[in-house]
C-alpha cells in the first residue's frame, strides 16, 4: 500500500516536471546571444567579400549568395550591419570592414534617378559618422541629400520615388520613401539650410493625407498628377492587391513616423505612429509570434510566407515608440517588440554562424507578386534586427 502511494506521488512529481514550461531566457541574455551571433555572421560575410571589388551582399536564396553593386537600393545595409556590430563589440576588425564596405557605397551620393539615396547613405555613412565622427563623411551625406532633393517638385510637395512605368504612374511615391527623410533632416541640422527639412515635412504631411486609409493601413504606391498635385492612382507593387496591407510597407510607414516624431516633436507624426502601431499589433492576421505574413491580406493565410524583415523594422520602430509613449500603451508596445525579437532570436529565424550564407536572419520576403526573394535571407532584415536589439539593450540600460 505504502509503495503504491509512494509510486503515485513520484509519478505525479515527474508529470508536473514534464508539463512545466521551460524557463524563458532572460532578456539581457537573449539580446547578448543574438548580438554575438550577429557579430559572427557579420565578420564571416565581410571576410569573404572584402577580397572582391565593389560587391555588397543582397540575399541568400536557394543555397546561393546573391551580391549587388552599390546601385541596388540595399547597398547601405551591410555597411550598416558592420557599424552596428562594431558598436556592440568594439571589435577592431569590424571597424576596418565597416569603413571598407561603407566606401563601396560612396558613389551613390550622386544618385538622382531614384529615391533610395537615404537608405544607401544614412545606414552606411550616417552610422559611420555617428560612431567615428569621420570628417570626410558629412560631405558624402550632404551631396546625397542634394541629389535626393532634385526629386522633389514643389507643385506636388513630395519626393518622387521611381521614374519607371510613366504610362501607369505620372509621379509615383511609395510608402518606403518615408525612410529617406532622416537624411534630409540631418542635412538641415548640419548645413542650416532649411530646404532639406522643409521637403521632409511636406513629404511626411502629404503622405499622411494621401497614403493612409481610414483603418490606418496604407497603400504602397500613390501616384500624383503633376499638374494638379492630387493623387491620380493608388495601387500596390509588392503587395497582394491594391487594397491590401503589404506588411513591409506598413512597417516602413511606422518607422518613418516614429523617426519624424523624434526629429520634430510634431503631434501629428506622433499620432500617426501610434495609429499605425495599433493597426499592426491588433491585426487579426498578425500571428501570435509577432512575425507578419508578407501581406496582411494574403489569400492563403495561414499558409503564406512570413516576412522577417517587416518584423525587424516594426520591432525597431516600436522600441523607439515605446520610449515616447506612457503607461499601459508604452508597456503594450514594448512587450510586442520584445515578443518579435524573441521569435527572431529563436532557431526558427536566427541562423547558426556559418549557415544561411552568413546572413543573420532567415525567412524574409522581398516581392511575392514578382516571385522574387520569397522566404530568403535579406540584408535589410539583418540591419533592422541588429538595430532593434541595440535599441532594446539601450532602453533597458543593459551594460
Ligand atoms: N523598398 C523596397 C522594399 O521594401 O522592398
């Protein structure tokens, strides 16, 4: 009888042990683990590409490393990853590589045929200037801002994104373009020429007016009539449909308005960021782990590819927004970003060193409608992931 009783008690203890949830990794440990993995990937990638002239990493798809030259819109992200991982580790080799790969993007300061100058230069030279104060970098950034300004027409009040498809779009502006405004704000702060920031304010104001829908989602492409300055068409390019919510576009918009609020203190940018954040966090198609499908209205959900890049951009923006908000709202926003970073730092998304073509994250989606870069590693996912980890580390005051 006694033996039976003891066996039952023992079995119960064993069962309780098995059903107990594994202890969640503490946040500081998780951040350091993910950043250390990122450092290893960045070093390996830099080491293998340093010996090839002019190349920059773009993606890793179907077991193949895809490279680009500086013309590709993503050219500034890997230099940015190197700056961020150097900032974290203080590794002299990373500093050397960051300078080398940043220099590869310099000629883009003359780019006037698309809007991506901000991405290319601010992630590379912008971070380099912030961390080293290199006296040669401001000229590159300022020349880039001047080049970007050439794409602004006062009668429309926005920076034109693309020159392509003139039959379809007179003056296309994509939501991604919000990301280029930080360079313009920097240019005014440096040069005291207000033209740059006036362009940025006008662009951001008109984007609130014309890109956003009543539910706080946004269109991808809004094309303006060049004579009247009003939109003549609202469409998608990389989303599922014209009326759908393309995930990375929503994340660009969120990040853009958080950044604009930081730089200006304007209530309208703050409110826009808050509204977009709520749209995203509460969307019924947002998966429980916080990594969006490539489009919130993709028809095959839940059997659709995820987009880790959208999650990383969103997490980085939310962490900053949590610092601007108060009370429960701030806690909700930070908790959501932490959840996203925990998922991205899990083996499901974070690649082991030596794998994934030396990119940090797996499972991003470039452009599903074009069947391009679907479920692959992408350089911008890595950039915003490392940025988000560093922002979280700073916010938490973790040494
Ligand atoms: N700016 C292009 C993209 O987000 O795919």
